[in-house]
């Protein structure tokens, strides 16, 4: 079951792979996996939803919980989404978590020092 | 030593406990079940006192809930922190504890030694692998509880624990449903020129944190609210009730919907840390020609103008309530021609496993027609819910600006 939440470390960054479907039935597990992945040693955590085809508001709330936890550890979040991109923009989550169409673009943005700002791909305002 | 009952009588009494838990699930309240359990436990163990303390998970405390021969515990609302004292140790260590000597050095709760209890024995109440409370018995005479006694008490506890938990969950559900009912407007205010209708449907067996609200401001504006607190059951319904009241209070202070949601967000982050909710707040001008919408992470309404296909209103998104301090709160203003219908809803209406959110929104837009709000509610529920159980609860609110001559 846990390969669904595969966590890879890439230097100071990490990538967590999300399952194909996220809804009420597994949102708690997703939330726990995300909270565990956010730690003070991780500068940037990329949440990879590129293979996620279904995510409802329970899934969005799991990501928001991770965001709140990340604010306490100093970890920055990036989100990769294609099919489920719309739900994150429709409910305003992109205001605090930058969204990317591909993992490569999220990592390219994550690679420089996290202090880099003024980046057009960075959705923080 | 205490006179013991014969093994045959003991087996009989244990069967008796089993039978009351079976009856309890259909007929008794949790209080009645606990009272019956304590009476029989005291009898089986020939003890003078018996008590149940249930765990308040959020407080990390055991709360005296039922007692026989020790009623003061419940009447005085005794609370014992998990890990401390006699009962606290049982809950923390998940195992029986026996005290042959009871005084202030061993027991936290003064009622126990003031009552003259000389010996105590307690076991955890375990349901679904989790400690939900503690069952203990006491003796006013000096007594050494034996391992046989502990086994008997644990058997009584095991037979009762699952039934106790089921009853508590059921009572929470009933309370949540009652709270939910009391907070939804029973009759929507009818103001000249506006017609409204609302629906609430619980999800599969459980009430959640969805709500809608409609009220007028002293300055003449008509306000509508639809929201969804993450989570389910009584905790979500309680937070929903607090948000509903707070939003109404802030609405009286300022007509700016962005400011109302900003204050609500600040209040929630301070007093309900950890709670997350979406809210869509709409303020209609007194003449109903325009509506000012502010969304905190909520799906935009569907707007149906007369003789035109319905579409999602283009409402600027804002962050969910409880997510981050100081979120931007953009306001979108929309003109409403007479006959226009607005459909406000929660995620439970459109989210189904195996269907994307976009598909759900498309089905909804096809089902919404600018017509009487009551009929529109019925048609939308029929099209999106039908006879299938919805996994999550659903709130739905329809507003229509009346056509001239009908308002």
C-alpha cells in the first residue's frame, strides 16, 4: 500500500507520489503520508499528482493540511497536477501552493536555492 | 477473604452481561447500559462500588460517566488526566491495575478514599483495539483482589465495551443531526422580489459540516451563505454552528463580504486551529439587481439566466478558511436580471468516485434551469443524487430574482 506514497529524496528536496484516486476513503492516509513527508530537513517538497486522475475536496484538504504543517517546518510545497489541476485552482489553493504541469518543471524551479524569489512559476503573492 | 460466587453462578452472570449488551443495541441508551453493567459487575465480584470513566480524546482525560455506590464521582464531574492516578494509569498502560491500599499517595481522586474504599481494581474498556475508558470496582473492607477477579472484571469490560462505543457513536450522530436541523433555516425569509429554496441531505449514515443560511441586514441587503466544514459527525457539526453564528455577527458589522470572511478566517484560526472549511458568502443589493460574492475555497455558484443555458459563475477564487493567515479575499460582482436563478451547493452534490469534478460540474449545469427554486432543487437533486447514497453530505440553496409582476 505504501508504494502509493513513494517518497524520494533529491538532496535538500523530496518528491512524494500521490495515488491515482484521492477521496474520502483514503484522504486520511494521504494526509498522514504528506505530513510525514514534510520535515525540517526538506527545503522543497514536490507533491506529484501527475498520475492522479481523481481528487475531491477531501484530497485538497489533505494538501492544505500539509501546507499548514510545512509553514511550521519551513518547507516549501510545489504541486504537480494535470487532470486534477482544475479543482486546485477553482478553490483557490494555487494562491499558496505553486502549481506545475510536469514534475521536471517543478524540480527545475525547486533546484535553485529556495530563497530565489520573483520567479514567475512561483505562485506566492 | 470475600465469599466467592460459584463458577456456575459467575458464568451465568457473565451471560447476563452479554444479554444486556445485545438488548442495549436495540433498546437501551448508553446511560442505561452502563447502569446495568455496573450493577451486574458489582454483583459478580461482590464489590461495594463500581464506576465507568470514559475517555475524552480531545482533552486526554477520563470523565466519570456512570457509578454504582460511588455516585459522587459522576455528580461532581470528576476528570482524571490519562497517565495519572489509578484510572489514568489503566488508560495509559492499557492493562489492569490493582491497589490493595487506597489513599492520597496512590489515588488522585479524593472521593475514593474519603468514601472509605480500601481496595481498588480496574481494567481498560477496549473497543476496536482502542481504549475508550476504564471500568473499576472497589471494596470498603480490606480485600486482596485476585488474578481470577481481574479476569472476571476484564471479561465483563470486554463484553460491554463494543456495545458502549456503538451506543455513544449513535448518540453522537443523533445529537449531530439535531444540531444540524436546528441550525438550518426552517423557513427562508421571503423578501419582495426574491424566491428561495434549500435542501440538506446527510451522507451515507452520517451528518457532516455542510450548511446554508439566509438572512437580511438592517440596511436592506439580502445575504446567503453556503459552507462546508471538513470532517463529519458531531465535531464538524459543532464547528459549523460556531462558524454560522460568527459569520452572522460579522455580517452585522460590515457590508463588505471580503471583510466578513477575513474576520471569520482570523477567528477560526485563533479559536479553532486545525479546522478547515469552505464558505461562499453572497450579499445581494436591496433592489436585488446585483450580487457581491466572496469565496473561501468554495465551488462557484451555477447561474441560469432566463432562456439561456446555465453556466458556472466566474467568481474569483479565494483560499479556504483556516489554511493560512492573511489570505486575499477578492469580491466578484454579478448583475442579475429578473428571472435569473443562482444555485449554491456543496462538494457532496458533484463529487462521485469514478467521475471527475469537471464532469460533475457539467452534469450540474445541465440540470439547473431558471425556474421556481423549489422545482429547481427537486430537479437538481434528482439528476445528481437520484436514488444512490451520496458518500458525503449535501447542502443546496437556490435563489431566483422574481420576474416582474410575480414578486
